[in-house]
């Protein structure tokens, strides 16, 4: 079964991680999220609504269209 409306994780990228006042945040496609935050990001030329579920060591867990995905945080 092929789902055409679901974005691929390749177009969703963690661009940075920040910890402020003891709270971790990640930047996904130029939008900052804390755990539990929802928002729209531009991915592959389309708006994608996502929710940040969890920040783990080396990855951010997001939910897109009801499916959870893991985005690995690149070490620069």
C-alpha cells in the first residue's frame, strides 16, 4: 500500500538542539519545538503539521499524520 500524502522523513531535518532553563528544544526545518509542541513546517515544498513527542539522546521523536517517526540529530 502506498501513501502519497505522507512526507518522507528525509525532508524533515533536525537542524539544532538547545537547552534553556533546563528544557530541551529542537529546531526542525527552521521551526523550534519543545516536547508537546505542535506546528507546521515547510518540507518538500509543502506544509507539514507535526508534534514533537520526545527528545532522546541523538534523536527527536515526532508524530506526523498519526505515525511516529524518529529524526536523528546530526553531529556537526
